[in-house]
C-alpha cells in the first residue's frame, strides 16, 4: 500500500493517512485542503466503459477541550474554524467531486441514541424502506457503555 499522509505541523503527534493499493497509486490526485484535520484524494478509475471519479475524505475532529484544539483556537483567534466548518468548505470548494466517501474520527459520543435528537422530519417519516443491502444492520435500539451524549453525537 501507498500511504498518502498529512502530518500536523507544530505537534509531536497526530495526522491523517489514506492507504491506497500500489496498483492504484498512479490514479490518485491529492486535493489541497486548508484544514490540518482534513485530508482528501481523488481516484480516477476506468472500468472499460466509463471513468469513475471517486473522492475519499478523511477527517480527524479532535476533542473540543483537548490540548491540540485549545492551542489551535488560541493561535488563530477570530479566524478559527471548527473541523466540521472546514469540511463544509471542502465540499463547497470541490464541486467536481462525483462519488464521495467520508471517513474518519469525529469524536461523536452518542450514548444510546440511534438518531439525531430533534430531527422531527426523520421521526415523522418513520422507518425507511430501502431494499439495498447494508454493510451493517440497522437496529432500533442501540446499546453503549459510554453514557455521554455530546453535541457532535
């Protein structure tokens, strides 16, 4: 595998990595991102008929009260953007993304919630009747040993 990595500047730890099989390395283009906690690449794959353009976005949203995020807030003051605001900028600035896979560590603590609290539209719609196969089952009840629900969850 080829590791496309983005290391944090001014920090002894942290960074992001997207691993791509070496046979696909020549088809990868790294996307320039301003946020140190977001990394993105685009793959152009030809399947014999069509070219698929696949973008992979990798995010690390460090905890709000962690030393890294605190240092970042203090150094940038009024220009500070949250990681999720930076992600929205990436999506707006990169309009030519076709198929997007978003992955990462969002530090979302969800307790036993299985939906977005207050999302009345989703609650009114009821269960989704989707016939596509899922990689994991949707459950009505979620159990978690972590009993914290934060604003990201």
